[in-house]
C-alpha cells in the first residue's frame, strides 16, 4: 500500500435496491479518486429469524421486514451488472458478507478483498472462512472488546492472511466527541498491524484527516446520493457530490 490512505466508499445498502443508484454512487467515487467501493451482502433467511422477517415494518416495498430486506438486497443479476460497471471504470468493488452463503456468493465474482463488519467480528465460522481465502481483509473493530479483536487477529495470523484493522465507532451518525481516534495508535502498537478508520460521522472530512494524521492507512466512509433518502444508513453518510473533498 502507498503512503496515501486506501479510500473506500461504502455504498452498503444505500442504493435502496436500485442498480442505477448504485452505478451513480460508483461513478462519483471513481471521479473523486477513491480506490474502491464496498457493498453488503446477506442471505436474509440466514441472517434473520422467520419471526423477525414476518414482523411489521412499513417501507417502500411493503409492510413486513421480509419485504423491506428483499427490497434492498441485490442478487446475482444486480451484482453482475455492478461488476461489469466497476470493471469498465477500473475501480475495485468488494463487500461485507453477513453469513457463510454470502461468502460463496461473492467468490463467484472473485472479489479481491473482504470486509468483516463490526457486528460480525464474533462470528467465528465466518471469520475462519474468510481468513482461509487468503485475500486481504479489512476488519472493523466497532462493537468489540480487546479480547474479541485478539481472537480475530490470531485467526488471520494462523492462516497468514493479510488484514487491516479499522477503528470504528458504531453509532449512526457518530458525534465528533465519540471518535476516540487515539485507538488507532493503540491498535497499531498492540498488534503491529496497519489500522484504518471506518467512520459514520456527521462532519465531511475533518475526522478522517485527523485519523490519517494519526497513521490510518485506510479510510472508509458511507456514501449516499442524498442524506434524506429512505434508509437506516443515509443520515450517517456523505453525499457523493462532496467526495472530491477527499482528493
């Protein structure tokens, strides 16, 4: 990796199940000089219980959690289109798989990287499966304690798989005073590894710049076309028209 931080635009589920929105976000990330875009992939029947999926939720797709989750989840056809679009622009894409089936799904596209999302750092079968693939993996440390981080680090070292920890505070959006950026130095010193910053802050670039000044080797920020759009992550995202501030 160069001296510049590796810039990841986290599209996640902010595309709201619309490939045209995803493509616009990819275009904006590419034009702003980001290195990669990242998505999330779930098999909803594994990640969520039957009872949860049958429960009530108002959304643009219906009145149940299942309808909402199915509405925002891309399948093979959509990711095939995303894969082709990213290749045409020469920008990398990868994803955070939330279950074992989703790792197999992503392998069909030969993604070059993986991301372990904060809620999944304790999912040992998932961590092991990803580590065995020997592909560089970004590991968010939000929602975890030091013992859980040590365990994940030991798994990746066991398989000799390249990885990077990403300091993360799992509040959406995150208040400036909660950033705890000195954790970047702490994790670097404790594990002797590269450490990045995965942010959900309200500010555009200030906290990311401080993180880089403290040695962050990657920066991941959620992006959206419009922070007022439907979706749980939109308010904690940067509008993609402003991504050029990172250039």
